[in-house]
C-alpha cells in the first residue's frame, strides 16, 4: 500500500472500528481483516489506562463488549489484558458467540500500529483527560506514524493541545468547530480560504439539521476541505453520498462500501 500521507491518495473507504461486521470491534482481528480486504483507513478510538497506556476501545466502560465491568480508565493495562474482548460478539442475535473464549484481548495503540504497519488510522481521543495527549503523541512518534494518522475528538481542548504540541499531525474538526462552519455556509459568510487543512468527520444529519448536502460539499471543496461522513451501512445511501461528492465514508460494512466505491469508479 503506497500513500504519501493520510490524505494521499484520498481515502474513500474507512472501516469503522475495523471489520466490525465480522469480528469484535476495535480488536486486532477486526483491523487485520480490514487490511486484507483492502480498506483505505481504520477508524478507531483510544483511552488512557490507569497506568498511562494508550489502549484501543470505544466505550468509556467495559460492559458492552467484554466479560468485564465498569470504567475502562480505572484499570491497568495488565488488568485489561485479562478480559475477553470477543465475549459479546454475535451475528445471530445471541444464539452463538463465535469469539468467546478465543483469547481476543483489548489491544494497545502500539500493537495496532505494529500489526498494520502500512495502514492509515483515524483515531478518536475518547478520554476527557488532557494527559492522554502527550502520551498519544509519544506513541505516534515512536512508530513514525505521524504521516498515516488523523486524530479526532469530541473534546476540543484535547484537539487544541494536540495541534499545539504536534502541528505536523492532521486533526479533524470537533463538533464545536463544525457548528459555526455549517451556519456560515448557510449564511454565505465563509472565509475565502481556511488557514489550515480542514477535515470534516460528520453525520449526514445531527440535532435535526442536515449537514451534508451538495452546497456544503461544494463550498468546502472550494476551500480545499475534506468531507468524511459517518457511519453509513446502506448501499443506496453510500451511492447517493459518493455521487453528491463526499470524499470519504465510514462504515461498519467495509466489504459493501468497497464494492460500492469500485462500482462507481472512485477507487
């Protein structure tokens, strides 16, 4: 896989938490399956453990996807490694649990970067604690992965800190930054150009407001912004969005998205 940076060539297919349709989300098997499938980017999430390790997981708690309980960040990495990260995965409504007891663990960000050394990652900083930022940057730099990572977060303070400490690393814009840009688009008040690379990672609609439409896409493309949309699992909606001009789609079903993108001739 050859790419000059996270955005070159433009990523079209982002696997939301890896190949989460077929493997326990945010685990190494889900990531490796996505890579073998030929995705462009793995989307994932990170927290910081009690002993300061960057671990991959979406929820603030362990209950939904493991045999553990409670808040992830009160555990050490050693304690988390004892849990079964495939415990609740099922494709038949709970009749079977094909990965239960198979040794699937929570993994660290370092382990994921090592297991997928050529893959691009879109990483969401889930922790509200700003301590995560320095440790996260250290891990990315240790693996020389600055070029293949884009960082997201709902916590604007964390993104601001990251931009200050690691200006070479790409970030998306947070929810608090998206809202005024959407409003300015509607009011024809956007600046002629942005002073840095703007990467949107947004749903089609939020809080009853349609964000993604042709005008929004066109206005952002005029300003060299990138429009990434989450999380789309319907083939007709994938096609509609690609035809409208979105750059990238995130999905739980990367095989379907690859098929759609290739059918439309955009990858």
